[in-house]
C-alpha cells in the first residue's frame, strides 16, 4: 500500500508535539522565523524537540536567516532537517551540510521542473501557496500546475491549505510523497487541535488505501 508521509508544521507546545507523535506522523516542524505567529524562539526549541519520539524527524523552518541564527537553532536540535522558505540559493541551502527541504511558492510563471534542477541536492521540494507570510495561509492553489510523478526527479511535499476535508482529493490529484499541514489542524494560530490532527491522519491513511498502484504514473 502507498504510504504518504505526514508532516505537522508550526508546533509551539509540548503537548501538541506529543500528540502528533502518538498519531504516528513522520515529521514535526518548528518555525524559526520571528515574523510568524508560530515562531519558536531558540530557548524553547530544545524542550519541544525532547518531546519527539524516535523516528519522528524534527524540521527547522527558516526564511532568509543568517548563518548565526541557523547555527543557534541547530545547537538545540542538532539532528534537524532544515527547511528554507525565503530567497535562499542552492549554495545557501547546502552550506550548512545538513539535509534540507526547499519550499517553492507555486505562483504564476513558476516552473517546478526548473526548481528541481536548481535544487538537485534538496531532500525534497515543498510546494506551497504563494503568500507574503511564507506559508501558513490556509489557502490551497491549483494542483494541476504540479508536474506528474513521471516528470519529478525530487520527492514532493504538498502544502497549502490542506485539511482533513481536502487532503484525500489532494493526494489523489498530485500523488505527493508527503503532505504538510499547519493551519488545517489548528484551533487557533500556533495551537493544534487533537481532534483535527487525528482526523487529518485518518484522512491521509484512507486516501492511501484508496490509491491505485503507482506503476505507470505520468
């Protein structure tokens, strides 16, 4: 059976991290961007990361951060995957010598195939809705603009306005390797709802059970 990976992003509370892990998610994201309402200061990163269970990957999200800020965050979560949401170049992403995700705001005129050529060292490309706030908008975008699996050379993480109500359709349309959700499982900004998290995971698993064999994808 196909297994779509699940990442919950924008977690700010220990209890939400614990609940996410109990639901079997694959990754948990912490926002290291001070302008975000889900910002986690470096002093709190370690306590949140300590709540992770084995095999759940911590992810640190940055937007045009300088090296000192990234190094400080990594001191608290040294095994984290890095996620870049700003104007970072391939060199900027690679200089930290850590696996990374590169976010792509898939607006008009954006060629995802060009991004995957430029960021060939990325662990995956995370495709999101264009927004001035660098994600977390709660809005979807036109999924038909994403190239089919046969044209993709990097794993794809689908983000942008996903909820338990639409993630099944998103998985059927895009066939992503993973899905990323933040506002879609929140009761308020930065506060995750246990019920919404549970419903989201259940919807992803149901979509996986319904998915046809991946062989022959375009």
